C-alpha cells in the first residue's frame, strides 16, 4: 500500500511539473530573448540562454522604441495605464462593496430583482456596449480621454464587484448589524466600522481581479482612447505592428514583459491572499 501511494505521488508530481514547465515555457522564451542582442538572436535558437546578457532591449522598449510615428517607447502608455487603473480599481471596488452591503444586509423591495439585473452585466459581451458607451462619453465630453476610460472600466466592473461583495456579506451574521442598530449606529457607521474591517479577504480578491482585468484590457483601450490616452496594451500592439528595417524580437519581448510586470508582481506578492479570499466566500452562492 505504501509503495503504491508513493508511485501515485511520484506520477502526480511528475505530471504537475510537466504542465508547469509547459505553461511557463513562453515566459522563459520571452525572458531569454529579451536579454539577447541581434547577433545572439541570429546565432542561437529560442530556447538557448544568452551568451552575453544585455538590457539594451529593455531600455529601448521602455524609452525609444517606435510605436507608430512616435518613438518614445512604452513609457507614456505605461503611465497612462497607471493613471487609469488606480482610480478605476478603487472606485469600482468601493461601489461594489457598498452595493453588496446594501443588497445583502439592507434588503428592500425589489432588491433581489435589481441584483439579478446587475448580474447580466457580468455575462454581457464587451462589444455590446461599444457604440452606446461611445455616445455617452461624447455627450459627457469625456471621449478619447483617460477620464473616459476610467468611467468605462468602473461601469464595466460594478456587476462583478457587486457579485463578489454581496456573496461575501451574505455570510456575515445579521446579528452584527442588528446589534449595531440597537446601539444607535447609522448606515455609514455600520459600513465603515463593522463591515469594512471584516472585508479584508474579499477586498484583496476584488482589487486583484479588477487590477488584472483593467490593466490587461485592450478592446476598451483601443476604442475609447487617442494618442494621448492610450493604455500600455495598445502601445504594445502599436510597437509590435510598427515595421522597421529589421524585426527586433528582443525589443518586442522586453516590451511584452514590461506590460505584464505589474500583474505578475501583484500575483506574486498577493497571490496567497487572493486564494484565501476566494475560499472565504468570494464565489459562493
């Protein structure tokens, strides 16, 4: 029995290792390619390690690679994404927390129907809202601006953040809210002093989820922005599609890694909190 269990464990770990290596192979290729110069790219192959590692491709991708008619690298697009993502994530998370609090602990007539309608936004294809959202942004004077992108991502994220927080708050004891009401606490006092301090797991889940979705978005970025407000995903696409005398694969790989670094760092630093938040009730019910 012990030998059989050991064999099963070895097989399981072998399969997991093979799948992990298969999954990480593209990242390895991107990294080693970004550390090579043009001569090493011509002399070696995709999997070979750089013989003389260099950060030239990284510096060029960041500051001087051409993205169309401009040759300023990904730097302006990167900071556009930062200016867009931070407020969009914080606002959508706050609204989702407030909605979840109301829909789970302060139910009113029609609240379940309202929640059901909001869930349609979770499954609605992104392409459906492009034309009406373009018209709305035009009426508000926010077309082709970072503020317009922030509004779009906040509205697109509210259904998901509401779902997360509402399902989490359903598991909080109603007695907490009733006891606070008996002590004279107001709606906002209960929310800020009782509910929010108990919401750390789901807040972390929502922040990571929203950050990843908004940072990696391409469709909204390419439709609702102009040359001065394009996010990093659009800049990366422009860099890859800008033709030159020689195709610089090392620069393109470095640019792709620069665009992906924030989400990689977020998951490395806070990945365990993300899993804890999910198991604490983020996707229940």
